[in-house]
């Protein structure tokens, strides 16, 4: 049976990956001077913005499930939650700007390079914030990616 933690885990990967794919499409579009790739990148960024809403909204219910599990630290949840707020704002602004560009320039042969550069810059910032948020989310429950305490480290050279 699915609970809200499952739903959060299923939904949170989509906007992160879509933001990265949209960014990559825009980079390739700029290098190739491809209007089609530019539009594809913009569409993917709009989809990332749409997908971010359920990912964000499932965060609080997921928190209630994992909050008292062994190894889960409230400070990790709080840091992830704060980063998610910035990520949501960034991806929504990027998606809105991309949607505006698609609507405004849909019938044009190509979107203005300055506009595309602005969306690309915002997409880069968004992808970085989303990647950080995803990393912090992993830190909540995945103890294997947390930095080891000095007494837990071992091996050669220690």
C-alpha cells in the first residue's frame, strides 16, 4: 500500500530530472542554433514547473511518516524543506518565463537569443537549487550518503 512517503519519493524525481533535461536541451539548442530544440527545452521546463507542485505538496505528509524513524534527524528534514521552498520558487519562475516565451514567440521562426539566454541562466540556477534540494532530501533517510563521523571512518591512511 502506498503512503505519502511513497508518493513523495515517486514525484520528487520528475521535476529535478526535467529541470536538468530542459537545461541540457537549451544548451544544445544554443550551440546548434535550433529553434525546435529551444522550444523543446522550454516545454520541458514548463513540465518541470508543473511536476514540482505535487512533489512539493507531498513533502509535509511524507515528513510526518519519516520524522520518528531511527536515524532521521529533524535538522536534515528542516534543511531539505527550506531548500525545497527555494527550489519551488525557482522552478515556477523558470517555467512561467518559458511558458511566456512559448506563447509570445510560438509563431516566430526562432525565439530571441537574449530571451533564450535569460531562460537558460534561470534554468541553470534552478537546476543547481533543485540538485541541492534532492541531495538534502537524500540525506534525510539515506545514511549511506551522509558524511561519516570520525570514529566511523576507517581504511588506509586514517
